[in-house]
């Protein structure tokens, strides 16, 4: 207990100083924890925004469930989009090398992209051009482009395509009459990476 006025004021200052330091430590710790995974923070903000959207527009319960189910499966897409933004901050060469390493394993399922005669520069520049797409259950997946299934299951003409399966391999044929461009069907939530015919042909002259 304070024995005099001076001691009383000194005790108040120490209590105020100690509580301020403690509040700063707790705030800093919470800030660090909150930013450990920016992709998950963005995902949670999206889910909160979706809940407000469904409530404000009085969406039917069935549609609300479908929307929530769709967005719950997009956490990997959010992370992929953030990686794409990160790649844009790199130099062209580093971006190509990093992008190719990111999708090297997936591109190996494409028969004409595993030849040892392919130049590394070509593969790096091709990897920069790939796009990530998502499809909900029973949605049609266009096969006009070359695409590889990253997550989920698709079906086409009785054939199932699991993660790593490649569709649209005939995308290098310039004659559309020789191509099988019929749509596939997403049996689950599906995430793909795709390359258009124009992207591939654009690099061939070099």
C-alpha cells in the first residue's frame, strides 16, 4: 500500500506503464497470429461477406448451402491466386523458373510436354501462361483448352479423370474437326490449370 502521496502517484504510473506494456505485447501477438496465413484470413473474410450477401438478399436455404459449399472449397484457389500475384513481382526469368517448378509435376502428364528435346526456356514461358479455374458439382468443364485436374473428379464419355489427369491433349491440332472438344462434367468440386491453344502457338516461333 502507498504510504504517501508521492508513493501513490508512483504506484499509479507503474500500474499504467505495466498495463500498457502488457496490452502492447498481447496486441502484437494477436497481430502476428492473425497474419501468419494471409490466404486463410482472406478466405474467412470472403465467407463472412458471403453470409452477409445471402442474408441481405434473402437467398433460399438450398442456394445458400450450395454457395457456402462452393466457397468452402476455394481455399486452395485463394492461395493459388495469391501466388500468382507474388509471381508478378518477380523478374521474367525468375517468374518462369518458379512457375515451371510449381506445375512441373502436373505438366508431365501432357505427352508432348515431356520430350527431352523441349527447351527449358519454352517450358518456363509456357508455365507463366497457365490459368487456374474452378467448377462446382455437375458443372460443364470446357475441353477447348488443354487442362489438368488439380483437385476433384471429372467425367467425359464414360472416362473418369482424377487429380493429375489431362484433358484436351488434342489442343495442339489446328484443325478443329480433328479435335474432341465436347465438354466434361465435374462430379465434385474441381480445380484445374489450363493452357489455351493460342498460348502454346504463340511461343512456338521462338
